[in-house]
C-alpha cells in the first residue's frame, strides 16, 4: 500500500511517483492521520463541483468560526473567499471579481515597466536569484500598484503576506499562530488607514474602486462589501499575487533551462503564455486544495464520512495520463485550459489572467536582456511546504546584452 507522507524529503523533491502510484492503486486514499487525498483528475473535477463539500475551516481548526472573537486569524479567514460557502461566497465573489477583473486588465504596461526597472537594477550583477531578486519585487510592486498601495513599505508588506499565506496550510504551533495574528492585525490597520485616505482622495486603483462599489449600493441591500470585506479580501488578493507568483517564476525559468530547444523555438506572446502554462501544469505551485465533507458521500467507490477533510491533489491531477498524453513531458502544444493549476468551479482562481501577465512579462523581459544564462546549481531544491510546490531559490548566471 502506498502511503502519503508530505514531509518525506523524497516526496518534497519529487512527489510525482507517489501521486502516480496512488492514482493507480487508490485514487481516494485515507492517510494515517485520517484525512483523505484524491489524486485522479476526473474525481477532482467532480468534487470541485460537488455542493456537499465545504470550504469553511474544519471544526477542530484554529480558524473555525467559533474562534472569531478571540483570534484575529479566524476572524479574517471567515471573511475571505477561500473559506466561504454559498450564498455568502457567491455574492462577495461576484462583487469583488467585477472590480478586480477590470483593474487587472489595465495592468500590462505597469508590469512591463516594473520588470524593466528591476532588471535595470540587477544589471551590475552577473549572478542572481530569479525568485527573491526578480520574482518577488516584480510581484510585490505589481500588487501594490493594482491595489493602490503607495510605493514604500515593500519589506514589511512581503513579511505580512508570507505570514498570512500560512493560513493555507496546517498551522504548526501557538508561536506560528501568534506571528500570523500579529501580521494580520498590522496589515488590517495599514489598509484601514489607506481606505480613509482613498475615501478623501480616490484614485484609479482596486481599493478606491471597491469603496466605490460599496458606496454606490443601497445600504439595506445584501449586495455590498463592507469596509472589513474590502480590507480582508485585499490582504488575500495581495498575498495571492505574491506568494505563488514569485516562486512560479523560478519554476518557469527552471523549465526554460530544462527545455532549451523548445524555448529557443518560441517568439510570440502566446507562445510564451503556452510555455508558462505548461511549466505550471508540470509543477503546479498550489498542489492541494482542501475541502470538508458536509455529509457522508461516496467518491470513486469510497465511502467518506461527514466532517472529514479531503485534499484534492491538483498537482497529481495535472499529470493524470487519462487526461494528458505523455503527462510527464513538456509539450506546449496541448489543448488549452485543461489543467487545474488555478482550480475549477465556484472557487477557481480570480487572478489567473494577472498571473499570466506577470509571468510572461517577467520571462520575456528577462530573456530579451540576457544573452547567456545558466543555473548556478544543477539540482533543484524544493521547499518543504505542505500543499505547495515551491523552489527555495533559483540562482542563475547571466551575460547581459
Ligand atoms: C501562480 C499563481 C497562482 C496560483 C497557482 C493560484 C492558484 C489558485 C487556486 C488553485 C485557487 C483555488 C483554491 C480552491 O479552490 O480552494 C485560487 C483561488 C484564488 N486565487 Fe489564485 N492563484 C495564483 C495567483 C493569484 C493572483 C495573482 C490572484 C489575485 C490577483 C489570485 C486570487 C485568488 C482568489 C481571490 C482566490 C479565491 C477564489 C474563491 O475562493 O472564490 N490568485 N488560486
């Protein structure tokens, strides 16, 4: 019997053999710890559409709604889209998404100029880390611009965003929870001040336009976002635009190094987009999506009790041979949008188009400015981070043009 041990160093460095064995022998697998892991593409798609699965924090989680009054992390979690269920989720998602999509659509020139400026600042170095020296500043500055955060405080924003992102993995200690709570409290008060500023002087940014949405609505209507909704979901959007994105840039460049002939053959923007999309299918930054069963259900012939936790392994689904021909091969000519990199269904990622702009923009700019590029180390080191596939770093040597 195959076991699922996400902390095992062999699994951290290469989870795919374990996923393949599970998918074949036990696609709905109960771990020793008592949670379930689903590895088959079709079952995951089916589950993502199943209304008997809830996103609300589990009964025994420190983020459960009963801790809202005593714990700021639980209070925020129960107010942001990834932890909400319909009907509250449906309405908040609709209101946020309307403004977010419009704002993101205007970001391409800003992202290009941010990438250009950061590369210009790196030109005196012939070696740097694609993630921390390039991906992180590109993602932070683009998210600051999108939301409307003035161009200062980058360091503390990165710290808050990294701590906030621990909400998407099991919280390991009281100390970790305390640090997360502290970061959330500080981030909330920072955005509260920004909202007051934007109320007096609105700009064309996400935060001003979200305030506008709330104020244009009838106060008695449910179709409105409160100030707290705006703050908490802007924290979510900010961190979503950084934590997976900077690491994903490292993953994309690693795939360029592994597939030089394919990369050399591409020219057009949509070729780069297909390249990025294939790199993320093969090494999806988000590997597991968590859900709780609201009732007893049967999945893939397996009975699952009410209130049990299940992880939908999108990293495994994206390499399912029943869905993708030669799934472990890098092939930019696959039919579009079959992968689950950004989830699917009612909680699917709202930022996919921005990710595409950030990653293709950063990749195209980098390769337009360097002549020769090689990794400093041949072996890739992946972070031991539950539910994610993140390179620790990706250092390259470059010759600038
Ligand atoms: C490489 C980068 C990214 C990856 C891999 C990623 C992946 C995902 C996935 C898999 C989900 C679904 C989670 C679930 O079903 O429980 C999700 C949700 C979400 N993502 Fe992303 N994301 C990325 C970047 C972004 C960006 C840049 C934004 C914002 C601009 C964003 C905003 C969101 C939001 C708001 C949700 C919650 C949607 C909901 O629950 O209704 N993401 N993301």
